[in-house]
């Protein structure tokens, strides 16, 4: 039998972005308020439909640039100025996830240092950084006295999966440095771990672990007093991408 494309139901493909950053010592995600149906007025993750002439990585990078002004960089190299770590997270294909039609979403996780106030793009009415704990609270999310409502589509599930990916990967990889500027102190890196995990860490023990893996952190030769107190040594992410032994997440 010859292949007949019309024999199969059509469906659309989108990319949704879990964009995480640390602001005011809290793990925050980019949220946009939808300006169109479906779920008009509800908060959601940024994203959009994949264009016919682009692959998934290109679509995710385009949406990231449109929503944040950031460019994605190769995760195998140290963080670049105005760059963001971008990786594929998971695929979501429940037949009822979008009331318009059958839509499969390929979610991506993006991490970047403290980012400026976002600008709304596409079909979004507004955009903001919000603490992930507020976005994922059981009663839904609302701001400035508005009625709380769950995130649109299945975005609460996607966001929770992205947050858990980040929390688990910083145990053994250099992913936490993606939240830091190009040059950072051990104290600044520790505060990233504390924000992502939501716990306080012992400074001395943390310093010993992150400096104990050869090539994990590389001294730049400079110091800074931007955190107050005595000058602190500056580091950059090195070529070692695995923390050995891993720094296990404390029990909460």
C-alpha cells in the first residue's frame, strides 16, 4: 500500500521554555500573561509554535531570544556574556493538553545569571520573573491582588519538571555556574545552590567541595569586594563538568 499522509491526523509542535534565574536570592522563572485564547489572562511559560523551516533547537533558541534577549550557547563551554545554558527537558503530548488541536510540546530548560526585567512578546500581555514556589503553589498563581489560577495548559507540570532537573543536576555537574556571571566568588556560587535547593549550606564545607575537584573552578587571579567584607577570590567555570564527589542535596 502506498503511503498516504492524509490517513494520519495532523498535529502541531511547540516549544515551551522553563527559564530560570536567581533574583534576590530566590530561584525565579519567567512567566508571561497570555493575551489571547486559550487561557487568556492566565499566566504561562513562554513558548510558541515551531516554524516549518526550523528544528527544535532553533525554535527554542528563537523563543529564548524573543522573550529574554538572550542567545543560547553551547553547554559544553563556560558561560558567555549575555548567553544562556539551553537544554532539552522533556516532551509533553497528552491529547487534551491544548484545547485548540493536538499539540505536542518539546520543553526546554534555560538558565542564566540575574536577568533584567523581561519584555512581553508574541501573544503575551505582560511578562515577569516570579519565584518558582509562588508559581507552583497549590492554589495557583496571582499577583497584585488578582485571583490566583493554575498556570495555563500543563505548564505547572513542565515548570516542576524543569526545577527538579536543575536541582538534581547541580549535585554532580557544573550547571550551577550557568546562574553566575563569567567571574564569580565561591560565596556567590554557594548562594546559587542555596536558592535552587532552598536550604542554607555550610560555607566552609561548600568551599572545600567545589574547590576539591581539579578543573571545576579556575582562579582568574582577581578579587572583588562586591559582596562586602574582605576581598574574595574570583573564579570562572573550568573544563571539568562533573563534581567528584557529588554534592548531595540536603534533606529538607
